C-alpha cells in the first residue's frame, strides 16, 4: 500500500496535483486541458482513468480551465464550496457536484480531506490537506500571507506543496502594470520567495520528507532564486530539513513521490 503525489504542473498558466492510493485517485484542481492533463499523467507513468473526484480550490482560470472536460470525460464529481460554485458559469451537462466547506473534513475512498480557508482574492479560496495510510499531504498555494490557520494545517505533513510565487525585486521592476503588482504583493495575492522563506525558518515544523515549491511566476521569479531562498531558510533552521526539495514546473510534471 502506498500514497502517491505528483504535481502535474503549477504556475499562472495551470495548476493540478495528483494524490492517489491503491484505492482512490484524486486531482486537486484542473487547470490544464484534458489532453494536456492526460499527457502529464502519462509522462509521470500514471494512468489516465480510474479517478474518483476533482477538488477545486478556487475559481481562477489557472485552477479550473480543464474542469468541465475532465469532469465529463472522467465521469467524476466536482467537490467545491457553494460560494465558489456560484461564481462559475457551468456547462449544463455537469450534474455531479459535492458541496464542501472550509473547516469540515470529508472522505473520498480511503483519503480524508481537510479544506481550509486561505487569504487570496477569490470568492471562497481554500487549500487542502489529504491523509491516508498514516501519510499527510498538503497542497497550499495562492495565498498572500501565512496566517495561523495555514501554519496549523501545514504541520505534520509528509509531503508539502507550498507556494513560492515571486521575487519581490523582479516583481517591482517587471512588466506587470502597477495595479497587478499591488495585487500580487497584497495580503490576498501571492507569497514571495522571502515570505515563504520566513515561514520555513520560523513557523514550519520540519516534518516533511518531500517539499515542492509551487506556483512560481514565469515573469517575476526564476527557479534558481526560489530554490536558493528556500535552501537558505533551511540552513538557518539547522534541523528539520526535507530529504527532498523540488520545484514544480509549469510545463512538466514532477516525479511521482511515493510514501
């Protein structure tokens, strides 16, 4: 028996993460087309069928672009908060929805899922931890700062997918209009490398065997900066470093992490 995790891709052009056991297969977000999602699953050595559900964190296009095609093609229900569901224009062919609420755990197959609120400029944004067979996985991106609730849910994760979106200097001097820069830097925007490093140094409990830095901006960050920032944060800790530190890519899946 095992728990498998693969970040199929993460960034402003699409986000999706596979979490699976021998009995249950889930996708957290559906930000890629069905064809591209299947390509990424195949590249990771994973099946493209046998899914049980699609989980939705929020309504932004980079998290739901492929939702309709995948839900219809895979014939699986969409798990979504009522407020997020209301702000999406749905294909009438979609009938299978399950309403979830921040702070209320639910179970799909042998995976227990805990959705919790995060600070982001969406209607009702949530992140997830998923637990099965004694293994806990956190998928936490799209947040402007790290509140106590997020710190609590991030504890005791064996695998933690966590945002490191932008380098502050690159963002300030980059091509975005000023109002977009303000949004990204706000408390309902995205985490900078420095903000993530601060969390890793001061508030992270050091439990994760595998950490994946995710949702890197392709215009306001680069992999070297994100990795360097996180590595220095772990050096300051002295202990509690993950065995593996990875970067999620926008274009290709990570390897499959097996626990």
